[in-house]
């Protein structure tokens, strides 16, 4: 209950602030956001696009943790948790890819350029797709849980390799990638103005709460479905 | 000095697609004893056999073989003949025996293999590919494969499947011989297959 | 593991490996299809290029595309055959999972090295623009790349062998896992065509070796869960 209320309030505030706060060249008031040359109004996307990408990674790691637990204890609930997390991860991954593509179109003229960050979110999308393809291809429930758990662990292990390999892919357009003269980007370098930073981290927190809430809902629903199946079995 | 061979099962429970197949299976079996597993079709006889063979892990309960430890224990202890266990049909019967011995990490005992093939009336066809065999011949070949490494525990699932009169007589003789020193576990619908048994698990009662 | 067990384990691995080899020689399911596949794919590439000069990056990439799909055609055989012919349970009764894994891995290593050697030779002979200037970098890249392919593709093959739509599922599951390997190996191949010295490619080789080690270890740890019911 507390979670829902906090989430509702926080997310509403973030959305209002992110979309509503006016931009001005010389921010005087706390509710004014600076104008970033080249981005201007489009900068607002950072409050929404980055958290979705962040969540798709969080969901992936969550799924992997529950996969490991499933292989150890064979508790069907752990498999439920793993696939619930993965389902949310897939959704946020699609959102991140789409919002990223839209931003790319408005900023750099084309929807997709295979720069490192775009490529990595795409690879994550492929992994989610593979995970669900595997799940739908196995009829036996215990086998499905075991195989998808094994696959998510294997996929997780290749992520560090992929991150290492990223710089070899063409230097990117993304703020913060290799070819960007401004360095590693506004988030890591903390060049965001204080009030932008507040909204940004608040957004990150709000989205994380959103993930937790949706995750709990999905697990609860899944448990109910499992119980209903057991009762229906002859 | 190794302890006498026993198999002890306690509280075995099996779940398949989240449905319980059986629960609370107990038995203890020692050398020269026979266990009969009976039940309707679908009661889980083959599932229990697979658990004893080490092919399936039970959802709960324990199954213990007394004796030595090591990574090849279950593979050395058990020989299984079952409808769902196929040989490599691109190879001949003798080649199957050679590969099976090699895959167990054991040397190939040619004399013993030939004896078995003769006993199962396959010696004349031992160099023909198994896919050319009749179903009765394939069943007899499975016996040769299961007995090659002289397992102390013999598991038979539907032992007389596909066999004619001669075949069933041979299998009865094998069962009698095995009972002299080893453990025999038989799963079948035909209670006539087993002349005597010391323990019985009736899966109809254990759902 | 005691020494007696260890020796038996090694013999078992060898037995499993040799069984697969003899089975393949007897039936020739995989080899003939793979040879035709490689020839056909390279022919398609030649037709598409149509005497146009393609830059070395493109040609290096295409070589590995052929290798990727060749691997996808051939490396699942060792597990899928056991499932389809009903012998998976037989094999489970004969040897512990670790022996099965390494036996099958060994088979896939031999298969992929042979297949890639064949592919590379054809590619070098037929694709005009593709000239290797550093033979040592190229050879090491091909060898380590093949081993990397085998290590990733074998465990995925074990997974899809238990699923329904094996054929189409295999590349879908394998590609994300093989992607880092592909990036490094394509880049190293390109630098081999440009004549880079061995020292320059050292980073790539370190990467490939760690990839092979990590994936093989993880596969060995996970295999028992995948293989046994």
C-alpha cells in the first residue's frame, strides 16, 4: 500500500516536472531547467528514456538471480519470478529502444545508427526474444523452467564480454560514447544542473519503484494462476 | 570389504507438469530379492523405474544404494531394459556392445559379448545394423546391452515386450540366474511375468 | 575423483567422442549437408558481389557469416541426433554428465575446425578481394574463433535438443551469445588482411581465450541441469 502511494506521488511529480518545467536561458527559479544547446526541449527525454533502459538491465539481472535460485532449489515460484522479471524487462527494453530511436531521429536525423548504446539495447532485446522463444518451445513445465534458467545464466555471462567489445564497434553518436567530444555524458560527469539532476534521479527512483510494483503484481497473479491450475487438475 | 548391496527408497514422490504422479513410495531390497512394480498404464511404473535407474530426479524422498562412492556408481550398478531405451540403430549389435563398453569407460570383453549374443539368439546377425532387426530382435539386443557389464541391479520395464515363446523363456532364465546374486526389479502389467517377488510396490494405491 | 575413476572418465569421454565420429562416418548426415551448405553460401556471396570490389571489412564479415550459419547447421547434430533417435536415455545410463559434455564438445571442436578449414580454403580461393597478409594472425584467429564457436554452440545445442522447434531456435539462442566472439573475430580477420603484426592482435587473442575458458567452464557447470531430467 505504502509502495503504491509513494510510487503514485513520485511518478506524478516526475512527469509533471519533466514535461512541465519551462526552459530558460538563465534559470533563476528552482523550477526552471537550463537550455542545453543542441537539445533544448528534447532534453526532457532523458528523464524517461534512460530509466527505461536502466530497468531493462535491472530486470535482466533480477531474472538471472532467480534463475540461479531455481536451479538450486527447483522451486516453481523462482521460475515464476524469473519469467515475470524477464517479461517486464522485455517491455522496458522495447520502450527504451523506441524512445531512443525517436530521439535519434529528432537529434541526429536517422532512427538507427548501430552506435554502441543502440547496439547493446538491441542485443538485450535479442536476448529477451531468445529467452521467450525458448520458453514457448518447451512443453514440459519443469524442463521449460530449467532450460530457460540455464539460458539466462549463459546470456548474463556474455554481457561483460559484450561490454568489453563495445568500443570496437564504431564510435557512437550517443552522448557519452567514444566519439563524443563532451566526454562521458551529462550523467556520469554530473554536468547536469542541480534541479535537472534531482528530477533525473527522482525519475530513476520512481521507475525502479514502478518495476518493483509491477513485478510484485505479476508474481501474485502468477501464483494465483498456478493454484487455479492445481485445483483444476483431475 | 564392501557392504552387501541394498537399495532403499523412502518417501519417493514424483511430480510431472506440476501434477503429482505418486507419493510415499517405500521399499528395501537386498541381494537375491525381487521387487515387482505394478499398476495401471499411466500409474507411473516407468517413472519409478527411471528414478531407480538415475534417469529422473524425484521431487521428494530418497533413493540410496549401499556401497562405494564414485562418479560411475549408478552407471555401474544398474542395467536397464525398457521400451523407451533404444540402441544405436546405425550400428550392428556387436558394434553397439563395443561402443557401449567404450562409453562406460570399460574395456570390451569380446568373449562375454559373444556369449551374450549367442544366448540371445543374435550371433548370426551380430554384424547387421540394428535398424534391420525385427522388434523381437531389438528387444533381445537390449538384453545383451544391459547385461554386458554384469550389473548387480537389473531393471526390467515390460520384460517380455515383443518377445515370442523362445524369447520369453530366455528372459525367465536370465531373471532366475540374476536372482542368485543380484537384485531384480521388474515393472509390468502382466503379473505372470514374475514368478515370485519379495517386495511389491503397487502404484495404483499411491497417487 | 580417484585416479581409477579419472582414467575411466577419460576413456568414457573418448568412447563418446569416437561413437559420434563413427556414427557420422556411417550415416554421413551432417558432413555432406554441411559441405554443400558452405559451397552454396559462398556461391551466393560470389553472385551477389558480381565482380565488385568489396572492402576487407565486408569480406571478413561475410566469411564469418558463412561460418556462423555453417556452425548452426552442423553443431547441433551431436545432441539432436540422440534425442531424435531415442538414445539420449541410453547415453545417460552409460556415462556421467561431465563425460557426455566433454565427449560431445570434443566432437564439435573437431567438426567445426574441419568445417572452418574447408570454408576458409574455399573462400581464399574463390573470393578475389580477400587476401590474407598476416598468415599467423589469421591462423590463430581461425583456430581460437573455431574453439570459441564450439564452446558456445555446444551448450546451446544441448538446450535446444530438449525443445520442440530445434532448427529455428538454434540460431536465435546462439547469436546473442556468439556476438562478442563475432565482433572480435571479424575485426581480427580484417586486420589480418591488412597485414597487422602478431603483437597488435594480442588483445583479441586474450579476449578469445578468456571467452573460451569462461564459456566452457560455465557450460560444464550447467550441463548436468540441462542434460538430466
